[in-house]
């Protein structure tokens, strides 16, 4: 068995080193089982040292010129040689225990894929309330957070990857299709929760309350137009880091 850990990265020179180190340490869970693993980093048109940092850490790298998270994940998957894929965001730090939970789901044969609950590295009351609400929603609806998605390469290819029509919420759309395919195959989508993924809460400080208010207002008024536009999803695409 071989696992491909895919990291989409856009101007992530600040946080990518810690993510790569965490992934390499977490992959010990696979090594102890005798499984192989590889790290694939997709440089999504970065203007910083993202690609050189990835190469220096021994990761396989690929370049995606169009700045879109779904395309970055799909391009990263295109060079993956593993039987199963794990997508990890460049500002997140998985643990060995979390990868061990993924391993157990793969071995069960009953799981088509899924995600994990998240834990922010920034402590703020409003952020903790939002994360708690998301984690419950994620487990109830079986929606994977974009920061961590896992499934077999065969399943990923069968689904056609992440939708390139969306610039945000593509992980929810992917989860919906994953659930439907799972029902056909008698398998389930599992949102892991015993060992949450630690991810960055930097956006809380990078954007003002007004900027968030404008985004959510646009999302409520024109949800599809907002999510299908890079300009409408500036929180992810303006390059602020």
C-alpha cells in the first residue's frame, strides 16, 4: 500500500516548512505498518519560495499556473502514485495519531473516504464558536473540511476530482458526490474526530470584520456567483499571508 499526501500551496513560504515537517513525522504511522508514502506539493503560481522549500524537503513538486484551490489539488493528484490520497492544506499540521486513524479506515474496507474535525492554533472566542459549529456540521452532514480530505486514487479519478467551477466550498461539493458514490458501493464517508487536525487561524488577523461582513453578505445574496468567482472569494485568493 502506498499513500500520497498532497499539499496545494499558494505563497506558503511562511507555514509550509512546519506543515512538511509535521506530515513527515505523522507518516511514521504508515511506515510502522510497512506502507510507503510520498509527499506531493502543488505550487499554485506562488511568487515566494514555496516550490524551493518543498523541493528542499524532498517533496515531489508540480506547478499549476491558474490560481484556484480545486485545480491545485487536482494537479497535485495528477502526479500522485499512491493507492490512497490525503489532501492536507499548507497551513495545517496532521499528527501521527490522525494518520493512524486514516490507516484504520483504509484497512476496514468499509470507508470510501472522508475528512477530520479541525482545531485552530489561534484562541479567540468567536473563532472557537465557529469551529465548534463547523465540526458538528461536518460530522452530521459528513462534509470534509478542505484542510484534510482522504479517499482512494481510484475513487478520486472516478469522481473526476474537485470541481473547477468553484473557488470555495469545493470540498463540500466533493463530499456530496463522495457520499453518493459510497452509497452505490455500500461504503461510508467517515469524518474522523478523535485526533483533530491543527490548522492555522491566521485569517482571523489578516482580514477585518468589515471584509468578512462584505464577503458573507455577497454569499447570502448571490451564493453561486460568489463561490464561482475568484474575485468573490478574496479571502482565499488575494495572496495575503
